[in-house]
């Protein structure tokens, strides 16, 4: 059996090369595992079920949320599965250790009117307003994650066919339709704004003031500016536009499977959360269409 450092190195390589997990996910797993091993102060093969139960108690006493504890236990469970697969030992101490039950939180969603107000708050003639309006239209019109938006390149645009290529989690690619309003905002940015920012001859689609790839923090700050300008009082993030995209599609009659494909969800159970968001909408559907409504 290898020492802890060598085992973690092998495990990280396995997550990247064989599981195809994103760099952010791999780094989170590695961070959680190093913290766990530091707390137990044992070699991996000597860790017992009691050590893990004590670790769970410590996390709970430290006020970690159920979701954080579940994530940390998931990384430990995957590590032991990997070690068994490598033949380093035969049984996992994670056997019969249950993760805390998670209460699934319903995401905040904007109404179509609120989305319109948010996007219109970025309307203007400056380079940055043109860029930011295109960004908001993309996030809502295509249901993109922040990382997916920032990783778009000019070669990912298929404007004649009204599609874009998106790189999702685990380097998985999908093709997403480009709606009329998103395309219109994009064309304005491309023809009147982007070339003024492109100081480094970059193929990145959304550029910063310095001509580099726009950062998450840069996007966040601009987004909060438009939220304040729009007068929306809900606590929202850029990801709220992705939630709104999915919810409005389902409300409009799209199938759950279609929304799953558009969002790039590997498991349809992840998409199902959107069927529970607007209970008033579901009530209206039953009232309108059920014979006993």
C-alpha cells in the first residue's frame, strides 16, 4: 500500500483521466481528503469505521451543513472505492456509514417580467453594456452555467444554424439553440463592441476591460450592478438565470427530458427539482385541465 500522499496523487489522476471530472471538482475532493486525513492522523489502510463516525461528529459539532458533510463523505467513499479497485485492501470502512439526509432547497427563480427588467438594465451604447447585455441574454436564453459562459470561444458559435457549442461539467460538450434575442444582443456586441476590447487577438468570446478572459469576480460585480439597477429585491446570482431558463421552459410545456439535455444534466433527477418550484402554476394547470379541477 502506498503512503497517503502517493495514494491521493493516484486518486486525483484517476478522477481527471478516467472519470473526466472538472478541475474545480477534483480540487474540492483533494481538499476534503487532505483535511480528513489530517484530522485522523492515520494511514489510509488503518482508518476504521469508528474514525469516520468520529469525523462526522466533529463536522456536525463544527456547524457544517448537511450538504457540506455529504460532499466530504462522498469524497472519502470514492477514495476507498478507488483503493479497493487498485487491490490495496479488500473492505471499505465506509460500509454502512450513511450520509446525512439532505433537505433539497428549491432555487430562487425570476419571473419573465423580472428577467426582462434585469436584461433591460444593461441596455446602453457602451462597450461593456453591449457585452453585459449579451451575457445576460446568453445565461437566460441558453441556460448556461457561469463557467460555461466564460469558456465560450468564437469558434463555438454556429450563427448560420443558430446553435452554440457548450463545454459543461467533466469536459462534456453539448449543442444548445441560440434564441433570437440572444443572437441579436450577441451580434451587436460582436460588430460594435468586442473588437475594441480585443487587445490580445483572443478567441475568447466575452472579454474583460484588459482584453483577457472575463473572470468570475468580474462577472459577479457587473451582475450585482444590474440587479440593483433593475430594482429586483430577491437575493439572486448569475445562476438564477439558469434556474429561470429551466423553469420557464417547463411552464411553457417543454418535456423534462428536453430540459435535461439543454441543461447538460447527467441525471434527470437533478432536473426534476424544477417541477417543484412553481406550485401555483401546477395548481392552475390542474384547475384548468382536470375534469374535477
